[in-house]
């Protein structure tokens, strides 16, 4: 009986193969066109996905495997393309008054007014990691005088030659290293006895320094050779940019004299080397694509360790604060090669808040 059953099974198998070989393919049926197609049903058989069907993966399994591959081999994120060459123009409109050496007088209306600091410059990428740049400031003011009238004055600031080298820490993160050298031709002098012209120009540059929130003091020191060194970190992820930096500025006296006359409140000293540190942090977010619109908030903490002129009170009173905190919210955009921005510089506490000094900043970059 077993022999007959085996014979029937063998006969059925061979009959199936014979029928399959003898069957002519229908029109449009390409299954028989391949020379390597054996027409073995076992090769064409499909079954439901399940734990015991390793040859067929479920969609969930495929997604998990894809996530594992992406985690082990993350895609390379290219940073935003820099403009190789560009120029810029910047205007800071200052309100309030400059911060001058000596005792602070809250009710003193002298020198209160408005300042306009115009700055132009540009940059050139020598390589993808190294950039050279220049910026030149010039300021005009309208200030209240002792007799209540208003007088205008102008002064050239310190042109600065700048460089930046960017170390790539990751596809998203850069470590910029900044350095700069100023050309010591800023106008002004601290000697009141030689005439009001040079002394007024010193006040003009002091006004520009105050209106910019002490952020770029190296640009406004009369008869000073500034050396600048900075270090930062910049992180870019899609529409978000986070950054932080610290900058050290040493200003070396190359000329000028000091004579404030007789002041019973204290004595003044013109320092051979001034020193300032500016530590900043900021965030930018692109909230619109067409046109490209950005919102940003910058802040910085300033320490005036050694001022150009130091005042010592005859009564032993403590001097003005050497630290200053400043914020600047900004709104910017990009239209092709043109990138304008608008920000408002306002101090929190410190000498700038005491003198009610703030600034409206208008900036525009143009890629070439």
C-alpha cells in the first residue's frame, strides 16, 4: 500500500512539471521570456509576513533597520554657503549722552543729544576657512552745550583690519578665531586747554562707543593702537543658529595729552594701556522662507578693566561700574544678494543706563 502511495505522489509531481512545460504563454505574458526562469512554484510562492518568514520583511522592520543605518551613518550636513566677497554699510543712531571720565551727574544735561555713526567695510574669503576684512567708522553728533544751545561735531574713528579663521568641529559647528589691528588715526584729544576742537572730537567718539553698547570700543579710542583677539563657537541646525564669543581688546597709547584743568572732585590719569573684554551670546531663527526673514536676539557683557582715562575721587568715593550688560533684538531679511537688518541696542543697568543711552542700528550686507 505504501508503495502505491509513493508512486502516485511521484506521478503527480512529474505530471505537474510536464503540464507546465507544455503550456504556451499567453500574449503579453513575459514570464517565459527569461532563459533562467525555471517556473518552479516554490520560487514564486509568497506567504504572509510573520516571525517565521525571514525572507519577507514587514514595513515596521524596514523602518527600524533604516533608523539603525542612519544612526550608524548619519548624513553629511553641509553648512550654509558663505558669500566669498561682500561689502556692508552700518548706521547706529545714538540717543542720550556719552559716558565721560569723572563723577556721574544724573541731572547734567550737557552733551545730551543724538549721534550718527556711519561705518562701511567688507570682507574677502581667502579660503573656505580664512577671511580678511576691514571696517571704517565716522561719527557726527548734535549735543547740548553749557549755555543750552546745540552744537554739531564730527570725528573719524579707528579703521580696523580684521581676520577670522574658522575651525570645523562638526558639519554643524564652527570655532571662529578672530584677530584685528587698528590704525591709530581716530580723532580727538583729552587736553581741554589746547582748544575745544580736538576735545569735542573725543566726546564724539565717546558718544559713538556708548551708543553701540561698548561692543566695539577698539573703533573709538583717540590716539590708541588697538589689538584684538577673539574666540567663539557657532552652531547651525536648519533654521536655528546659536553662537557665543569672547573678545579681548588692548589699546596702546601712541600720542595725545590729558589736561582737564583743576577739578576739586578728584584727579585724572591717561593710561598707557587700556583693556576691555566683551563676552557675547546670540540666537537667530529663520521663521519665513520666501522672502527669507529672521528674528534674532544678541546680548553681551562688557568689562572695562582699564579705561583710557581713569578718575580717582578726592573724597574716596567709589567710581562708576566697570561692567555693562546690553541686549539687542534684531529683525533681518535676505533678498537675493542683499541682507538688511534692523536692531535696537539698549543697556541693562551700568553707566549706559545711568546716562539713558541707547542706539538704533541699521545694517545691510551685499554679496558680490
